[in-house]
């Protein structure tokens, strides 16, 4: 198993010359997340999509989570400002689906 120092060197060697610190940090972050996920899978600590949806639904019903409509409205407004029509349509479709399911709080 390679050490953290070896992994950082390997990642640094693979980055393009014009890479920024943000690029390096993001690459390290993604690598760490992937390694944790692979370890969780090896340990049998996986959650299926259905189990996750059930947990989230239970949390919403119990009031543990809140639907932040303002966050999605801000994103939607920003997309309108930028003129990103494909993203706007996708956002509109998603919000309409949420309204139909009556999951807004």
C-alpha cells in the first residue's frame, strides 16, 4: 500500500504543467474519496439506491431535513442570467416534479 507521500508525488507527476493549486487539491480530494469508497465496498458497507431513498424520505417526513427552495431558486435565477437554456429546462423539470410530489416544505 503506497504512503500518502507517494500518492501525492504520483498525482503531482500526472498533473499538467499549467495546473493550479486548486487542480491539485481537487485531484487529491477525489482520490481520497475514491479510496474511501473502495474500502467501504471491500468492507461491505454499501447502501443501495432504494435504501438511501428510504432513509432520505424518512428523514424528510420526520422533519430531519428541510427542502431549501430558495437554494434552487437562486441556482435557477443564475442560470437565467447566464442564458443556459438546457440547464434551465432541466431545473424547471426537476422543480415541477418536486411540486407534483408535494415535497416542498
